[in-house]
C-alpha cells in the first residue's frame, strides 16, 4: 500500500491526473482483496468520472463491474452519489488520510 500511497501523493502534488487515477485504481484493487468493497466502490465511482488511459480505464471498469455484481446495490448507488460531490483532489486527500498507517 505504501508504494501506491506515495505514487498518489506525488501525482496529486505534480498535477498528474492519469498517474493519480492509476494509483487510485491500484488502491481500490487492494481494498477489494482485503474485502473492503465499500471503500473500493467509493474510489472507483469517482475515478470512472475522469478520462484515463485505456489500460487504467479497463481495470477500473472491470473492477467496478465485478463490484456491481457482488455487493449490495445500495453500496454502488451511494458510491455513485458520493462521486458527484467530490473532486479528485478531495478523494486523494481522503484516501491518503485513511491509509496513513498502512
């Protein structure tokens, strides 16, 4: 997780949107592996609002689609609603704060 956090922090500080999106998708993948699907859905719902590289976009879409099939529909609806209220910087700050000790 530390590598992904460092990549996210650097990307945000340098204004590198594609790198930040890639780092966030990697973090979401780690959350899914840990069973923290709600956090992953929250990240991916916002990430999918942004244009990104084909590779990162494919990973994000596939992961979110898998979540749509396996988690409570309310979690997905809440994640989508939440994505409308946040910016990429907001999400990055939130993720960095939440994962500070990981």
